[in-house]
């Protein structure tokens, strides 16, 4: 149990450090995303991709679309 707590803390610090290094302005999750902005988006697919189950299964995921919503 103590070992798992330490591993969880390390993972949390790693994620926070990577976020800070990314230079992103906001820290948003899929749960906070405005899904009404474009109701045609396959919401369930995005949540499924977030689990990274496809990585564990050795499957590929290809994301296609604009990289900047401001353009």
C-alpha cells in the first residue's frame, strides 16, 4: 500500500511537470469540454481513446482534423 501511494505520487508529479512543460494555457479535461460546441463529435469515442485501451491492445489510433480552432 505504501509503495502504491509512492508510485501514485510520482505519476502525479510526472503528469504535472509534463503539463507545465507543454506551455498550454488551460488545463481542461474531456469532462469539462463544451460538447455543445459541435454536437456531431463522437463523444463516446473520445472518452474511449482517453482510456488508452487501444495502446494496451496494440491497436492504432489516427486523429485527423484541424490542429488550431482559431484558424
